[in-house]
C-alpha cells in the first residue's frame, strides 16, 4: 500500500493542475460592467447592462477591479463629435486665412519695389476721391441754393397767412432730400479717404515687415527722397 502513495500523489497533483488550467481563463476572462446615470454617478455594476442604461456612460473592469475600457454616453459622444467638427471648421478657416495672407504677401512684394511706390499709388487714389468730393461740393452748393429758394417760397405763404400749396410743399421736400443725399455722398467719400489711407498704411507696414526693414530706417529714406520745398 505505501508503494502506491507516490503514484496517487502524482495523480492528485496532475488533476489539480488540470483544474487550474481549465478554470484560470474563466477567472481572468470575467469582467464587470458598471453603468452611470446622466449626471455621471455610478448606479450599478454587473455582467450585463440593463437596456435602459445602454446609451449611458459605461466602464468595464477586469476581475481585479482594473478599468479596461470606458465608453462615453450617447449624449457625450454626440457632443464630442460636434466639438471635433467645430475644431475642423476652425482649422479649415485658419488654413484659408493663412493661404490668403501668403497670396497677398506675394502680390505685395511683386507689385512694389519700394515704400515710395506704395505712397505714390495711395496718393493717386486719394486724388481721385478728392476730385469726386470737389464735384459733389459744387453740386451741394447748387442744391443748397435751391433748397433756400424753396424755403423762402414756403415761408412766404405762411407769412401771408395763406395755405401752402401742395406743390410748394413737395418742391421743398424734394430740395431737402436732394441736399441730404449730396451731403451723405460727400460724407461717404470722406470715409473712403480714411479707408484708403488706412489700407495703404497696413500694406506699407507689411511690406517693411516682409522685407525686414525697420520702420525708422524706411522713414529716414523717405525723408531724404522727399522733394525740398
């Protein structure tokens, strides 16, 4: 009987090892899923997620309690997708802006050989607007005189205590409208002058930046190049 003990021990040991080999994968393969409510609080765990919580945030743990996988809720996933769309749109807009800036920079360098040329072109455009303003001011003088005449006619009827004819009222209204229209056009042309000056100032500053020329040095060159009075 003692001679059988070693063999029996071997059989028992082999059976134990076999049992461990069979059960070990099942233990390691076991996982726990925890689900959360919409506020992000864990409200339950198990091997299956209840149907009503399938769209909520989930967290999968292994048998040792270590998080192996996290799935955001459907609402959070939609928010993240929308955020990514906005980021992509912003990046696309920035890329287009940079491309346009490169195009403008190339055109600026290829158009002008110096800042003096920028000033010449600016002054030429300003002269055109000044001529338009002069013409409008002449027109304003004419319509102002017409408006004064119509005002006098209108006042004459009132002074005599007579009803002002509709035709006189209409003439005065038209003269006032025309005067206001010309004044508005002159104001617009004045604004155009401001926009032109600002635009060329920006172009000039960018030109100096692209050329690597300090603004002080450019100003000194322009002072020397300016005609003496």
